[in-house]
């Protein structure tokens, strides 16, 4: 069966480098027989704020409003706003999700953060009782594809911005892995606004090449859940290494392992 791909795109301009990267993904994946759908958040006028307006009907506790609890109940009862349910339907059908965006303040643009906040609702995308353990998305792959404003040299272990892997930990681990996705390595377009036209073309050519086999790529490795104590959610003693940390986020004050 043809694979389904969802591209969640967050850039205001159709002539941007991000738009070019998105268009190439649509072109290449469609040519492979995939069904590709794009959620163009700015063009959609996607609402970025998570508020009570996202819930149809009465609230369980309007005076002490909790988006976490109210959105879970609304999802269970089919009372989430139409724009949220539409995005959740796209997500449910997708085999691969690509998030295409320019890095803002070492993270995602506010409109994309709003997509995460509103679409990945409690119960649908994650479980507080089973952190990292909900299996709704276990067969789906997801990845970040983004542009930076600074060159790669500034995002290394000795660079002023620090290791890009540390920068991406909240997104790749704290959102995608937490929700159970198989997380593919990111596609980082280093400071295209600061590079020559020829170099920008090379970046897009590399992306085009990678897309040919993207669906077959192996995901990043995260620490197995059974390595953690079920009560404290801390590493079991037998899995604590004195030489290296396990991953970017769980480094135990030790050097990071290679290929983390």
C-alpha cells in the first residue's frame, strides 16, 4: 500500500528556503507513490493558543480550567474543535510526519508550538500514566527538517550555541519520542540566508537525495523504557555507565557517547 506522508509546514513565505525544501519533499515522495498532505499552518491561519475555545460544549471545571484535563475529556467525547480533530485525523493516517520550519530562538516558531500543544492532546498522543509508553504512534516515523540562522560551527560542542543535539533534545525526545514516534535523524539546513546560492542548491540537492530512501531509514536510538525504575523513572543501577552517558539528555555528567 502507498505510504501516507504529512508535512507540517511553518513558514510565512512561499518563496522561502523552507518552502523550497517542503516542495522538494512533496515532489520526491509523490513520485515514489506516496500520498502527501501539507498542513501549511500560516496559510491555514492555524490558532496557536491552547484555550477553552478548543473545546465544544460545557467544561468540566471552568473555574479551575486545566487544558490538560479538559482536552483529554473533550477528545474522549468527540468535543474538540474542528481544526484540532482535522489535524489529528491527518496524523492518525500518516506513516511519516515531517516538520518543516525555520528555527526560532533555538526552538520552533510559535505557530508550530501551538500545533504541538493543541493537536498532541492528552489521551490521543500521550499518557501521563505511561510516559513514553503510549503505542498509538509506535509504527509512525517523524522528523525535524529546519533552517538555522547560525552556521554549523556555532552549534558544535565547542561552539557558542552548544551542541545542536542538546538544542533538539526537548523536541526530539520531549515531544516526538515522548509521544511514541520513531524519530528519524533531523535534516538541518545550516544558515541558508548566509550562504551563497550555489551552496543553497547543494543543500537542497542533498535533501532530494536523502528523500529517495527516507522511509527506509533507521530511527534514532533512545534509552529503552525498561532500563528505568517504574516508580522513580530513574535509571536502574545496572545501566549506569561510568564512562559515558546514555544519550544527550541523560548524560550523567559524563561525555556523550558517539552517535548519540
